[in-house]
């Protein structure tokens, strides 16, 4: 597991411990406040400036990991 993947999954671990294929919205219940909390955590952890609009369209945990690895 890449360092970024591990760190991203730690941020959302309580909802998806080993679940790259879980759907962010339908299976995990992510909504605007949940996405905001997630991107705030990413920005604090990685020193990035990710916005909710950058990730709220990503379907799965794996998609979010891939996005963060691509920064």
C-alpha cells in the first residue's frame, strides 16, 4: 500500500476499513458535510488545497485514493 493510499484510508478508516470499491454516497452515506470534513482532513494531512467539488463526484474510496495519489 502506498504511503498516500494508507494516509487517505486512515482519514476515512472508520467508514471503510478495507473497502476500495465501496460507493462513497450510496454505501457510505457521504453528503456535503461529510465531504467537507474529509477534504479538511486531507488538506491538514497533506498540505493540499482540495475542495469538495474536486472529490464529491468520485464514486468509490479507490477513486478518492487515486485522486489524492495524482496530486
